[in-house]
């Protein structure tokens, strides 16, 4: 009788474990892959709502929304041109002190006055260009799903 001195996994045991992991990834993986894009769309909607709230606070303090030229930067630093706000809130209107990019690392588009209300705020989606469908569809402040 010989005692086995090296305790460990055999090649067959390792192959069985790898096979099981491969099957799990094959079954679960495709279900999780599409969730990243869904999460980005949700994040863009939440950021647009947050930016819209900050713009409304800006208007309450200053009587008007920032102009298109002043842009969303007016929420983090007091504009020095155009209609200069006299009651601009010290520290700005965004918690982190900077205007976020959309989840696809593009700038949000801001226009005031907007063609759909007092201001238009939108992300062009995954493709970064106007229009599109599915994850490339524009996400804006005047349509809700």
C-alpha cells in the first residue's frame, strides 16, 4: 500500500470544475450582458432629473435659467457673461461641484429656451448622435417612459 503524499486535485477533477463553470457562464452570461446598457439608460435618466432639479433651483434663486451659452457650467461656477446672476448660490447647485458626463462619457446637451419647454436637456445615448433606437435613442427631460 502506498500513501499518496501530494494532496491536490487531479486533472479530471479540474476539467470537471472548468466544464461546470463554463456551463454556468454560458447560461447566465448572456442574461447579464444586456443589463449594462439598461443600467446606463437608467443612470442617464436619473442624472437628467437631477440636473433638471438643479436648473430649477438656479431659476428660483436667479429668476431665469442659464442661457444656452452659459450652459450647465452655470450650475457649478457663476456665469460672468450674458445675464449675470446676482443671487447665485455660493458653492453652486451640484453636490460634487462639477457637471457630470452622461454614462457614455459624452456631454449632456442643454438649450434654453428649449423647443420643448423652458429648457431642453438630453443625452444622445450610446452612439452619441441625435436620433437612434434602442440604446442609441436620445434620453431627454420632456419625455418619460
